[in-house]
C-alpha cells in the first residue's frame, strides 16, 4: 500500500477534465475510497496505482512524486 502524491494525482485528474467519480469508475472503486486515496487518508494498492499510471499515460514514479518527468518509461 502506497500513499500517493496528493497534488499530482489531483492535477492529472483535472488535466483530463475528470471528476472524482470518473476516476473511481476507472479504478473500479467507490467515490469515497478514491477521495481517500487522493487526499492521502488511505493508501492505494499497487495494482490501482498501476492502473492510474497506464490510464494517464505516465509512470508510477511521476504519480508518487519521485520524478518530474511526466512521460512513461519506455516499454521493454
């Protein structure tokens, strides 16, 4: 379980003109759970972090705030 970078996650969602409910649907979870992920109240499972990275076309490191590079890593 991992706590996400609160601002990055919100920025990605807003950049894609999505609501909290929209992203919750992408993850297959409830609005309440997703709100807790985004506000850092609840850690997110790695599997859901990977779904978000793929959905937004970025890396998990970017979402976690470990890099400023928004592009995903090249696939092998």
